[in-house]
């Protein structure tokens, strides 16, 4: 009977030690979970703040002002625009003006095509 009581006492002590250990791990995990949730909230707030800042920085007026002031850019006009073909040749954006004729003269028409006479 003494052996059985001793064996039961050891089983109770072992289960008590296991319970204490399990509670300790549970508290550690709960603390870690709480810390990670706080970090997630902080990061989410930081992301929201950065999104607002990004939207404020990317307004068209601000981008245009920075392009003019810092990058010395200017708005495009047809006079300064050039289009480049795949083979590297440049096409002007504005078609060249037709040649001017002196006042009082009519521009020369293309020579009429030679007519074939019917036999």
C-alpha cells in the first residue's frame, strides 16, 4: 500500500509540475501574442501615415513644380517635339511649311499626263 501511495504521490507531483510548466509557456505565448499584435497595429498606422504622405507628395501641381525647379524641365510644344522611328530616323512633329510663292504668281500645277490618242 505504501508503494501505491508513493507512486500516486509521484504521479500527482509530476502532473503538477507539468501543469505549472504548461501555464508558464501559455503566459509566455500570450505575452508574445500581445506584443506582436501591438507591433502589427503600429506598423498598420505607419503604413496609413505613409500612404497619406505619398498622396500628398504626388499631387500633379507639386510634381510639375519639382520638374520645373529641380530638373529644369519644361512643357512640351510642337516646336520642340520630335518623334523617332524604330530605325532611328527623326520625324518632326510639325510639318514643314509649304514653300511660299511671290505675290501675284500662281503656283505651278503639275504637268498634265500625256494623253494617248485613239487610232
